[in-house]
C-alpha cells in the first residue's frame, strides 16, 4: 500500500437520504436515513454501530443498491453509484459484496454449497471447471473442508454457514464487503473465530469492510474507524478508540455505559457511572428546556 | 469446535442422503404416487397408440351394429350409431386429454408468468393483476362457458381455452404467494449483489421454489378441466364430430335403458383419470411435506446433543464473602436432574444430565452457556414446561419441600405463575395479540389471587407504573402491537411478579432487546428482585448480563454444569477449560483496533497484539 492509496477514498457516502414509501393515500414516506455521510478507504474497516431502527442496516443496503436512495450520492471510486441501473449495478458485483446477518436464510436451502459459491463465478462466464477449482480455494480460505461442496446448507452449523457466506462474498475478489451483523447470530466462541477470519482475510486481501453491528465490543475489536447511528443520522464518527472509549455525543455515552462488561466489579462501577450520566443528561435536558 | 462439528455434520449427512433423493425418485417409491403414475401412463399410452389397439374407425357408423352387445368384433359393444365403443373410447382419450391439456397450458402460462411478474416486480402490474384475478374468480365459470358456446358455436377447443383463462387465478395465486415469500429472503438479495440478472434469479432461486406446488396445482386443474369438459359435452354443448369421453356419455345416456354399459366405459375412464390426477397431486404434496418438515429448532438442538456424555466432576467454588451475605432460606434444590426426549424408535435422547443447583431466597443464580448447552431445558424442566416428548428422566426438583418432578399437573398449575414465575426471551410472541395488555394482566391475578376485577385492575396499573411504563393507563388499554419490544418485556415482567412469586425464572430476558433497553430491564429486574426478596434463575449466554446481576453462576456445556460458584470466583479464577475459553472469547476488554496503519506490516503486528483474548480460545477446549 503506497502513501497515495491511503489518502484516496474507496467509498464516499455523501448526505444520503433513504425513504420508503408508506401505504396509504398521501402518506408521508418513512425516512430511514436523514442525510448520512461517511467514507471508507481501501483496506479499512468502518464500524457502523446503533440500535434497532437506527438505520445502520439501511445504510448498508443503500451501498449495496438494495434500498431506495432519494437524496445525496454514494461515490465508489469517484463515480456515483446511488442511482445506477440494475445492469450497471451488476457490473459492480465484483467490487462490492455482502455478508448478511442470518446465515440460515442467506443461503438458498435447495442448492449445494458448490452451486452457491459457483453462482457468481458462472454468471461471469467462468468455465465450470475453473469455477470448481475456485470454489475449493474459497472453502479453504474460510477454513472449511473442501468436501463441503456437495452438501446442502442445512447440514452446517451457524458458524460454518457464515463461513460459507463469507466465501461467497470473496468469490469475485471484491474491494468492499458490507457486513450486516455477521456475527450477531453466533455463539460467543464461534463469533471470536469468525471475527478472526474477517481480520485475516482483510490482512491478506486488503479488502475494506463496512461492518454493521449493534455490539460495541465487536465493532471496537474490528474497526479502524467507527460511526454511531441514532434515528437515521450519524451522531458520532471518528477513530475507533476515540469513539468507543471516550465518546462525546450523549447518545454514544449512554450506549457505551449500557453495554454490560463481563466483570462483576467493573460492571458495578459502570452501572454507577451510567446512573450518574443519565441523571446528568436528564438535568441538562431540564435546563435546556427551561432556557427554551 | 469447528473441526468436530464438521465431522459431526458429515456423519449426519450420510444418514440424510436418503432424503436427498430427488422428488421424482421418491414419487416412484410412494405407493399411491406409483399407482397413479402407472394408471395415468396407461391412459395416455392407450390414447397415443389407439390405431394399434383397434382396427375400427371411431367415426364410422354402421346401421348393422347399432347398440351391438359386447362381441369379438366390438370388444366393448357399439353405440347408438353403430360406432365401435372401444375405438371411440381410445380416440376419445386423445381429444379429451388434449383439450384438458390445452386448458392446463393456458392457465399455467397465464398464471405462472403473471404470478412471477406481479410477485417479483410488484408495482402497477401487481395491482392490475390482483384486480383481474379477483374479477376472474368472481365470474361463474360454467355460465361463462355456456354463454361462450352459444355465441361462438360448439367447439371443445374454444371452451377449453376459455376455461384455461378462468382457471388461471389458481396458478397466479400460488405462484404469487411463493414469489413474494422468497423475494424477501436474504439469499435472493445475495444473488442480486453477486451480479445475477433478474431472469437468472427467477430461474435459479424462485422457479425452483414454485415448481413442485405448480405441478400439484396442474394435476388438480387438469382433473377439473376433464370433468368440466365431460360435463359440457354431456349437456350436448360439445362438438359432436369428434369423439370425446363427454360426447360418449351423452350418447350412452340416450340409450341408457337399452345398453346401460355404454354409460359405464366413458364414466370409468373419466373417473380413473380424475382420481389418478388427484392421487398424484396428493402423493406429491406428501413427499414435499416430508422433505420439508425439519424438526423444530428446539428439538434439533436437543437431538444434536445426544452424543455420549463424558462424566467429569463439576468444578465447585467455595462461597466468598459476598455470597455468604445471602442468608435467605433455600427455595429450590435441584439434584442430579436429567432431561430426555423420547425418540420415535423408543430410545431417549438425553439433553441434560447430572444437573444440581440450589437457589436461596434473595439470590440470583445465573445459568450461562452457548446454544445447545441445556440451560433453557433446565429452566423449562423446573417449570415443567418441556416441549412435547421431553420429560425429567432422573433426579429431583425440590421447591419449598415439594418435589416438582413428581407432583400432578394440577398441583403444578397452582405453583406455576403463583409461586414460580417465568419471563420469556421473546416478549412479543408471549403476549396474545388479540387481547389488550390490561386484560392479560388482570385475568391471571383474578384466577390466582382471587381478586375482584377492580382490585386486579388497580394492582395491574400499579405494577405497570412500578416496571417503569410512563403512561400505565394508556398501556393498560393498548394491544401488544402498539408497544415496543422493551415495553412488552416490562409488561411481561409486571405479569410475572403480579402474583408475588417466590422464584422467578428468566430465560434470556434481555437477548431480544437493544443494549440501552437491556440495561433498563436489568435495573428493573434487580430492583424488583431486591424489593420482593425473590430467588431468581437467569438463563443467558451473555457474560456481561451475568456480571451485572448474578450472585452465583453455573456454566453449562453439553447438558451438564461444568463449573459453579459465586460470580466473582468464576470470573476471577475460572478452573474449567471451557469457562476459561468462553471468558477468553469475550471482546470487552480487548483494545480497539486503532486507525488504519500506513503499512501492512505494522497493521499485522497491531492485529496480533490486539487479539490476545481471541487467541486464547483453543478449538479443542471449546467443544
């Protein structure tokens, strides 16, 4: 990686708005994202943390072209892809890929692992033989036995399925992978292994991640920079250590202190800190209310 | 863990390979399916090879042979015009089947393509086609066919084509429903991101789902078309110049008293064909359902853990200063508990064994473990709420001096809710959507506490206020869908403590909630537990929650407790390898990754330094 590649931006999300139509006569559309901006550099992990309904998944889907962008732009390597046609979007598939949260529904239950992994390859007119060879490489890369190819998804555990989903994302050697809560459905120990896999792959291939998660600890572990979302907006955005350990925005502070730490005494301390913070923020609200 | 899981799944796979067999193969081994297929094949083959099976022409009338009985020249006799009955039957099969096939083809083409387009793309085409199918379904089919034949003249082909259009909603609805269900699946999104075009997505991911149900529907439509066609021609609305089963019925009916057998042959043909089509559809549906009935998640987990239990002693920590402060009387003593599920072959798969634990009044006992560790099964067995087939196979559950493993269901009903209360994981699915929250709180209190409606209402409102619901009156009158998940969990907690229980069993009470809401719910549980001096069993996979609220912890793996003791001892001096591995996998304490380094090398060293916790997790230790 040269100096110049560090300053260059892979993905630049500028002031993006996503609105979903609401059923009903003259109903106001639902604004899932209200002018969100962030950027991702090559080889970087940007963590996107927030609670349910905060819009973090929607931002990931907007980058993937799966959510209706009604305002702003999403620049990929300098070109706006927010309003691409489906055909143009298909050409981006070798650049931007995805790993979804639920490893149970993200793999077609009636296709074998080999069919699932070869799908993106054969679409690009790779011969079946080359595709099969690539499938074996991919399985190897994610730590699955190469004999897994002719089995069905239901024969694998959640962690293994997630490895297969990661292999599918890697098939076309993308530059950016949107990871939508990829370890949330996994057990603690499996989660640790899958996170390590994500890191290894990044170090070996230089792929960038937009890593969406509700878990501050996971995001902190994996991300170079972190954005915190709340009600469809990014409320805090910056260096991972800074945002996750010394948050400045009141919401991030609440979020940070609400996550219980796995140590009885430290947690007792954190609980007390949280109570103090909530009381202080409450007081602030009352005061600002009095001023207004 | 991953390696042993892989071998486990390989072993399972070989057992399952039987169910892998393709649907067509399985149809041939299904007795009903086989009979239906063979008979249908015979009907079709006899129609195709009609000229080889009879030397007569189906339309040549012979005055000599009018109503001839069965003879060597006419194996099934001759009809009222002296035409050979067998020849008419065989050639009639050609026209009847072709007519029905025309109806089937037209309805399938219109219905399947319409359903695919409307389901996949939606928008205006969706609304339009919904409206059109509604219209078609409202039309009385027979009346339309009668009207059409009076306007267009008697043509079997025309009426079958119209019937095909009338039947197309049958396919449309089916395909539409399947497509809308599949379209939102993540694997379709993943395929789109993989660069697949719409036509490929439809062909690969959507048609495969629709195929089998469409074939079933096709068999049914074909049967109906044959029956309708026969009915129309029996009424004399068919084209009398071509032999069909319907026109033979018409002819036989005219001479019913003189040659009753003439009515039998076409009726038998129509009957056999329609019955076989229906049987074929049924057999196919049975086979589809058999392959798709997966055991429920709960049962599957239970079954996958049937592996032999290795006997190893439980790591027990002594009480520390903090845990000695809990001096309440002993509420619950579980001794050597084993839980098993009856398997179809009569054996029992054991999912929990040798579990012993005690809960004192005022104490929170955490059951912690990964999915499939038996922690929830243990909680359910204390409540005696194990799913079908599950039972306590060994040990005792002594609650306030009574062994719950042995009491009658009626006595258990008295204890459950009143003395032992339960907080589930999924708040929403544990509230009945068709009753207001208030009525769901008031009813149990009236039953268990014998309160009047007014008293119960007052108590419910007070409880709602206590659990931190801002506007108790409004929530009391609301339906479950009108409140958020966090509020719903508060309502369930209010319900759980409404009858002043001694023991509270909370099964992952905060797993479905956001962290900020989780912190509030934990605060609430802690407050209520102290206030009412309850004993509590908290099932969770989250060590942060354990650290927050538990006094004592039991770590479970593979249906056994591997380590138990005061919460600080478990976190500070874990002795069992598994506990150490689990604690090592926690990310809380690890440093942040830091900004993107300028070179790959320094990034790698960062990474190695930043993951001491995860590095500790040896794969063997976790299984």
